[in-house]
C-alpha cells in the first residue's frame, strides 16, 4: 500500500477494512432494545476481544503497514481502549508497540495493555501534552504514530462497524448514535453508511467534536474543563481529517452528564446484560435521556466495556 501523508479516508477504504476485519473477527451482536416504547438496536462493540471497538482501527492501521514500517514499530496515545486495540494487533502481527497513556488511566486498562505485550510510557493528565510525548518518542526511537482518531486507516477501520450493522439490519440504518471522543468512529460510520444520520455524543464540557461541527473549525477544550467519568472521551480537540468528514454529515452534537451515563450503565446491565464503561455508555445515555431521537432503524453504538470493577459495582448497586 502506498504511503501518503495527505491520504484521506474513503468509503472504499472502509469496505476494504471491513473485509480484512471479517477475516479475523466475528461480527459483534446487534441487539434489540426498546427506548420510550420505540424498538431500535444496539451494536455491542463492548464484546470485542479487547472490550472496545478500537480493535478495528488498530488492526486495519497496523495490517496496512509496509514491512519496513512494521520493523520500526508503532507508537500510540490512548487512555486505554485504543492502547489495547493497537497492542492486540501488534502482538498478532509481531510489531513492537509503545503506548503513551495517562498516569490516571483506569488500572484495568493499564494492566490489560501491558498483558498484551506493549510498553507503556506514562504522562500527567492534565499537565502534559500526550502528542508531544509521543513525538519525542518517535524522534528518539523511530516508529509510526498510530493516532487514536486522526488517522485515515484508523477511521476506516472503525467504520467497519457500520458495514457490519448494515448487513445485520438488512438495510442502511436510519441513524447512528455514537459515543464520541475525537470523532474517529463517527467519521468511519459516516463513510460506511452515507445515507445514515450521525449523532455524536460527548460528555458535558468535552464536546470538542460537536462544537467543531457547529462552527466548521477545530475547537480546543477549555483550560479548566469539568471532570467527567468518561475517561475514554477526553481528547483536547478533534483533527482536521475527522472534521473534513463530519462537518457536512453529522447532526448537531449533544452532551450527557455523569448521571445520564450512570443511568445508561445501569440500563445496559439490567436490560441488555452488558457491562459498559462510562465512555462506552454515552450514546445510550443520550438516547435514554431523550436527547437524540430514535426510530426502528436507529443503531446505538455501545463502544466499550472496560469498566473499573469497584466503580461499576458502586454504579449498579441498589
């Protein structure tokens, strides 16, 4: 595959990624769910081998690398789910992986990433720029940066979930409701299913993608952002490659509170028998709170299940 620094993600790239991923992973379930008396669907990406949809982008990015690139290894930045997706793909492909992770990442995600054989380099969040840490590592050691959302191959890999959902539903979904950090999954789904509406859902105070879609420009998080239990949805800003796909495709973004998210975690556990981490429940939270419309063709993305056990137990406790 030709390396091109200006490469943009494409619908054909999403289809190629879907074929590659289908060869190594079974589809994740598309589960029926009823919200406000309306029957719709939930795509359980929390049941992936690494507990999150990030395995898709990680696999497509690393499997698309040239032999020379593979020999020099990869560097990624992540709070945990992208870390595991990259580490899983790197282990399967025999590629050295170094992951830049926040020191305050959930221990379950740090442990799982190490267990997959990746080296972890910690940084302070807030306080340090993770992209700068990764850039220094690449300058010192070499390697390819595998960005968590601002990479065309990663975007295409994430979009493979839309190809699966369309096949399972037997028609193009009317809309996707998407947990959103930097916009990699949302952009991939927009390319996969160009006729479907895309609704991005972010934590209160961290709606960098929603604001960027509204203004047409990159928006950075405030200097003193509010705390959120959604550790997986806290990038400082989206990237131009994501905004280029989403600005004319996505509906206005919505935000959810921590309590909205906890309600969704409880609903998923009681009604769907699923464990969702906070960031993986944001889309469901928006649907349950009536912040996004649902119909019979709606697919709600349940994006991650790597929950801290003690915190999850407190959330679902009566």
